[in-house]
C-alpha cells in the first residue's frame, strides 16, 4: 500500500505543499482558519503521518534521542524509560531499543543512519575506543550509564556503587552475620564489580571471612537456581547483586522450607518498584532510578544543543532501605 504523502494532503485540501508543511509544523500565523481546517481535515481523512526524519533534514526543531538498554522487562530499566519519557521536553522524541552486547554496534549504526541527534547508552560497551571514533566522526554526542567503564570519552552517569556495596556489608555485619555469600551474574558489569569490591573491602576491614560467591544468570530465575549451591554452605546472610536475583532466591529459599529472614537474611540492590510490596518486603540498596533517567536526558540534551563541550562524571548517592528480609542474630 502506497504511503500517504504531503502532496496527497495538499491535493485533498486544495492548497500548496508549502502551506501544508507550515500548518503541520505549527507555523499557522499567515493562514486563515478556513485553510488550517482544510489541511487538518485532509490530514485526518487520509491518515497522513509526518516523516520526522525528513522534518529534521529540513531544519525542524524536533530532537531525536536514541536510548539503548539491556532490557525492557527489568523494572530498573523500565523505570529509567518512564523517567526519561516524563521529563522530556515537547520538542524531543526518544527511541528506546534493547540490545545484547553483540548487537550494540549494529543498533547504534541503525539509529545514526535514521537521523538521531544524540545517544544514551545503558549497555556495556565492549570496544569504547572504536565506538567513540565512529560517533565522533558522525558528530553524534552520547552519554553512558553505569554498566560501562569510565573511559573519559564522554559524560557518564552512575551511582556510588562502592559505597552501596559497603552499606550492604555493614548492614549484615551489624546484624551479626559473619558467614556471608554474594549471588552475582556470570558476566560482571563495571558497576557490579564496584558493588562487590565495596562489600568485600568492608568485610576485610572488619575481619569477616571472604563471602562465598555463587555465579548465576542475571534474572529472577538465576537467583532461584543459585540457592541450591547455598543451602549446603550454612550461610546466614546473602548479598544479591540486584533485586531480581534477590526475589528469585527468596522464592527458592521458601520452597526449600527456609524462612526469610528467620533462617537466612538477604539484601538486594536497586530498590525496584515492587521490592516494597513483597512479602516479606525486600531490604535493599536503593539507587535513585528516576533521577538517573532525568540526569541522563539532561546531559545528552545539553550536548545536542551545544551547551556543554566538557566531559562530566556524575555520581549519585545510594541509600540503605531496611525492610523485612534481614534480621539481627544478636
């Protein structure tokens, strides 16, 4: 089926293509109400959808931002999406894509070829030098989130992950737990490494034995599957690298007749939306997820609009949220 064009709208309304273009781009001052109504009625009747890429090429003020994330199902990333969508100005459009590591470069090229003005990359970047060279060549500004290392090429928005891991360890140790375990994914992102470093360093300073490490998939199912390795090791305190792993682990512990927190305490990381609604409600290290999305959008728009040429590292605070999945042994 042939796509309706701006010429079709002009023909239907009995006006020039230029008039249609001005009216649909809100430049209506020079036209009568009758002409405006004819154009809008023709647009509605024919089902015409303006070509945003073409508008950009003609100098439209609309900015298109591409956002690449690992997942849309993980509540952490869906909250970032919601935050960016809520805070975007009217003249900004956002395209959200999920991508695995191997598909990142292909998806970035796809967005660049379709006319994006800037990128927010929330996925681990395997070859940051090559990516930076490509985007610099095509004059596409970008900012990165916390899964990537800080290579100094562009702005990075992250939380104080080291302090977050330290807070998790302190909470469990203050509650008297000394036999600890960490449930972590097979592939550790930069931010997760920092969480674990903070946790382990705090344990070392306080003469607590090295926590046992259980590797699994980064998902609720991964948390559930990891529990089989924990049951025989008599741990009393678990640090799950994110809330989804923690939720899966709690489900498996209950299925194996362990009470949380009476038998085993567990603390998560992120403070996703439904952490507080679980039974028992999840103790966790909260990241300011809404603020991450808001700041990421603010930084990329500054770059797109040429308001900032310097490279910034923005680090937001974390916070311990004590709920019902941890309990003192004292």
